C-alpha cells in the first residue's frame, strides 16, 4: 500500500525540494499545523506544491 503526501514550499521552490531525501538539506524549516486545522481562507496561490509517494 502507498499513498501520496503533499508539501507546500516557498514560491519558486528555492531549496529545490524534489523528493524525501531533499528534506535532509541544511537550512530547511518545517511548519506543521495543529490537528484538525483547515486551510480554508488562506491564499495558497503563491506557494509551490510537491507531491511525493509515501
């Protein structure tokens, strides 16, 4: 079984995140939202979105 996971990155993907191993690069910052929090009302058009298989 597998599923897709998505990450939002800064506009232009400045750290060039392409896959899971890229998440070990120095200087990255992770932000998590609290459980049950939604994204409605936020403008995500200025972010990049990356999909990776888990």
